[in-house]
């Protein structure tokens, strides 16, 4: 999981204040890339678009999937109607591909080392789960399943379940990703096709207050839901993210963490 930001200093100040993250420079150096740490473990990557891509792009959280070959995955993305925007390119200790699925939801492919901290499991201040909100969840599941060859794994390791109007991805018997429908290609990033990141917090209301004080904005105020206490926020640059206390989490409720497989589809952009 990584945040594309226009100003990495602004992003570090906001998320450090709001979520208590600390930061260490990524191997790219020169302030272009940073790794966010929670209790000393990596939980996310921050990438400044103005210095990596030469232009200012909207701030957005992006899901990352690990792969053995970025070239092979990039080819399958194109073959199945997706778009490869950047890459494969060398990035840090590996190679990256920035792409969009046929519904225009952005995601990233990573080829290279994945630190064990990226997939150490659900923990406070880290990613609780990811959800893809899109127009056709079944078409999206077919796209990602074919691109990342989920059917090549034994059912007890990777299992894709079609449940009513959603698709659940399970790994090792645990629900790890959810794909939901009913979304159109609208301009507002709250409703357009997009991977959504949920961060685990026991103090959702307090985090929302800190976010407002740090220049963020509230999209959906804190409320009690089947997922626990939840809220939706934007950072000062407009990056959308969610909070959840997750007390009532269960696979049957359609919750998801960052997609993982035995090789791994990791919590975020590796350092």
C-alpha cells in the first residue's frame, strides 16, 4: 500500500500527527520516497509524484500486488483490457508497474523483495483491509484472478468466492480482500472505481479530531457499523482513506485485508 503525494513533507506531517507514524527514507533517497513505520514495522510507502513522475498528480492511496515477474503481469494486464501507465521500471530494490484495471481503478505491481513487516497481519495503526469498489465485481474478479493467476494456487491457499453482489478473496482460509459493485465512473473519488484502504484504530473519534486539526477533512463522520466504529477522511491533499476499529470483523461480513498470497501480495510498496 502506498500514497502518491504532491508533497512528501506535508504527507509525513499529517499522517505522523494523525496516525502516529514515523518515517524512514526509502532506498530511492533524496526525499522522493519514504516508508511509514508503526511500532517499528513498515505499514505503507509514500511517493512524491512531482519528483518521480515530473508532474503534480492527485493524492491517492494505491493497492500493491507482488509478482514474480513484472513483465509477465504487465503483459497480462494489457491482454485483459487493463492499462499500463508506467513500467515496468526499476524502483528501489525491485521493479514496479503502475496500472489501471478495465474499470479504471489504479493499482501497482511489485517485483522484488517483500519485507516480512509488510504482511505481518492486521495490527493497530496499519492497514486493516482493502476493498475494491467498482461497477462489476465479477468482471473485476476475473481480471485480477487472471492477471495474478489466482487459480494456479490450491483452493486451501487461495479461494475466490462469489457471494451475492460481491466477491471475496480468501487466503489460507481467511477473507483477505473484498470486491464490491454498484459504483459508476463518477468524478468524485468517493464513488468512482477505486481500491479503498482502511486503517485499524481503536480511537476512531480521536483520530478524526486530530485529522481536522491537521488540515484534513471529514467525508463520513464516525459511526457504529457492522465493522465496528468507522469514518472516512481526506488528507490535506485530498487523499481518501478510511478508519475502522474492526471489533466485529469476520470473514462472513465481507471484510478484507490487503490482498495476500503465499508468495504475497503485500501491504504496500516495499522499501
